[in-house]
């Protein structure tokens, strides 16, 4: 996949089929849409292109808006590459682009810069200033510009249409398994291992405290999870259990992300690790004593190992 960051000099020569959206999570609904677009592109001898944005549009339209996103831009591009498309074009979403009417966007960006001949839209997608036009309007604009506009149907699990907002809501409720069904993969966070209070080491459960670098990255609900961990210089994942929360047994106030890695002793401070959420084990709670907490952690570890097939 070739990634193109749109600028004033961008002018693509090869005609393409495209779909456009923010694609947060690149979930199964997105994958379904992209697959349909790519199949049609190949049938017509066109390049398959995904068009996305460098920032969430609402961040530009509302300076106070702090999105909770499923992916960073780098993570999104890595997921899009797995779909097998030819190109991904990243648009710089700024006030100028936000103010463009839909027809002008189709003329100036889709036709003149990107050479789009076929635009396949998600079932609920809209673009252009004020997002007031209907799908029928896009079709009419496309006829004038020699861009065929087609609407894809929704992708559902049972009676539920998969969406980024629904997936975020599931993770905020701790529903890691259902979120993974929507995404097509287990949700993941990554960050630097930093020093913590070392309380876990004192009770036999040393943890790696993770500082997530992107403030917009969604952190799932507080609680204890069975997880898989990706470490530097280790092939594949290793098993562990993670706690997200404030450590109420020790009267903590700061929300922390701590992972206990099974059968692992090496120094990880300052290194980048990644963690994928497999299943929530329980809610975080305050225990009456350290001994009661330790007993529960041993039970959690047994359950996590069972979930992870160890």
C-alpha cells in the first residue's frame, strides 16, 4: 500500500475507485466496505484507494472536543495496509477543508487531485460543509463530474450495525470480547513502561506500568483483564493480566494501567510494549486487607491463564 499525504502538489494519474471516511478502528463494517470497493476496482481495472483524515473532523470544528479514538493514525494506516488496497490518501482536515461544499470537494479533491472514477460510500457517510446534502445529491454531482457514486449496505452482527461509536461504547463498558467481534481483532493499546509504586512487586505480582503516549487513545473500562502482551525482542505475544484503575485497596487516586506478565522477569523500564484485551475478568474493587487482595490476584491469574489457554 502506498500512503499519500495530500498537499497542493498532489495529482494522481491512475484512475481509481475510492471510499472515504475517518475509519476509526478499521472495524469489520469498514473492512466490508473496503473489500467491496477493492473488488469493484479490480473488476473495472481501477486502483483501490481509501481516503481518510489526519484528524477527527470534530477536533477542527470544535477546538474543545477531545475524541476518544480506537486508533492512532499510525495504527489506522497499519490496519488499512492489511486490507490489500493500492493507496491510502490522508487528507489534512483543517478549517479550509471543513468549509468546502460537497460538490467543490468532489471536483477539487476527488476528481482533480485524486482521479476518482468510482466512489463507494458507507451506508451512513456524509461529507461537505454542514453535511446537508443527501446521497442523491452526491449521485447528481458525480454525474456532472464523471464520478459514479454508489452506496454500500451496512455490516451487521445479528441485528446490530457495526460502528466505531458502538465499539467505543463496548470498550467503555469493559466488553472486550464483543468489541473484538466488531473490530475483527482484539483491541490494543501501547505505550512506554514507566516506574510505578512497586506495590505489586511487594505482594508477588510485579507489574509494568504503561504510559499511553496519545491522549486521544481510548482506554477501556476499569477492571482486571486477561491480556496478551507484545514485548520488544520477543517473537509473538506472551500472556498476562492487566488492571486499569486507581488501586483502591491502597487508597490510590490516579488512574493507572498495569500489566502483570506471566513468567517474565526482564527490565522493561523505558521500553515500548503493546497489550491486547482478550476478556474482562472482574471489576476493580477495594479489599479489606493486602492478604485478601493477594488471594484474589492468585485467583485472577488462574482465571486469566484459563481464558488464554495456558
